[in-house]
């Protein structure tokens, strides 16, 4: 679904009802508004994990301006003040009363901008792995990436955090060398390979070649009775809009995630 907000069409999705039966009356559930990380990611970062809360809250997934399926490709509007004001206007447009606003990483920065510019709006604020502007301790960041990811990750971190220079090729290298050390537990190699495959497909698309790519990822897990089961996921992407000089530097987005029987 889309809603027009401050001159931009913002994509959002809703999971769960806002009202539930409570004896002879209807009771309103709290609204949980999820602000995704990035920039250049989308709300699917939170799915399906947050679906588990749909029985106790109405969950609203939002793609920020210029991210995911939302429009807004003018770089002049890519700032925390604008993103924060978009959240307020979005809330007003949908008539959401006192939402619980959850923001992680970049989403937390947007949540802070929204809360400080419009302190009367949110009911509660949940901030995860974030800070106000994302510019603190750049030297420590570089040293940490080098310690955890090696010389290549350290050099990429230096370009990103100290020089502010990462082109499309560097972003591919970032996903390969730096992204896996975001978490203490190493990421599945198939997941990293997925990002690389999608990134390569984006560059083919921007050269006027294929616009659709499918990738299957299989992983063996253990269920509650310690029996081995297999989870197979199929990712299918269809480019949402034409490429531009800015779009070529954005991570490739997938549009559907399916659990295979």
C-alpha cells in the first residue's frame, strides 16, 4: 500500500488488526511502527521475525523515503529532519494514536529525529544499535572493522567513515568483507552469496540487461525434537523502477520471500 506524504509516495504494510474482541466490547491493540535500517534497505528486514507480535499489537512496516518501494529520489530530501517529519505526517495521515516506534540502526536515527522534532507524537520509543547521527567515533569504527574483518574490511571502513567515498564497486566489496562482521555469529555463506548474486544482477539490469533473478537458498536446521529439517527459501526480484546514477549504488532489493514446501 502507498500513501502520499510530504510530496513522496511511501510504501507501508500492515499485519494484524487494530481492534480485537474483549468480552462484549472491542479493545484497541497498541500500534508498533517499525523503522528499518539502511539507508537503501527496506521493511523486509523485519519479516517474518516481527510477525510473532501480531497477536498483541498491530504491526506497521514502513519504507523510508528513497528506500525500498517508496518514492523520493531527490538527494536534497535525504536527511534526518525530512525522514523524521515523514514519520509524523505518515502517522497523521493514517490516524495512528501514540504508536510504539521501533528503530534499529539507521531506523533508530530516524526515530530519534521524529521524537525530538515531534515529542508529543510517539507513545513509546525503542532504539536498537543506533545513535543520533551516525558520525561518532569514526577512527574506532575503522579499527574495529580491521580487527574483525581484516585489512580489506578496514580499508573499506576507512573510505566509508573517514573519507565518505564508496562507489558501487566498493559497496560490493563491503557486502563481501565488512557486512559479515556486523554480527558476532558469522553469517551463513549462502546468505552472503545471495547478496553478491543480487548485486551483480543489479549491475546487469542497469546496463539494460536482465531485470529478474531467482536464487534458492537451502539450509539445514534442527527442530524441537532434534530432527533435521531443511528450509529452502526462494528469492525473486523484479526491478521496481529504472536505474539512475544514484540507483546504481544502491543494494539490490528482493521483492518476495517464499518458504518452499
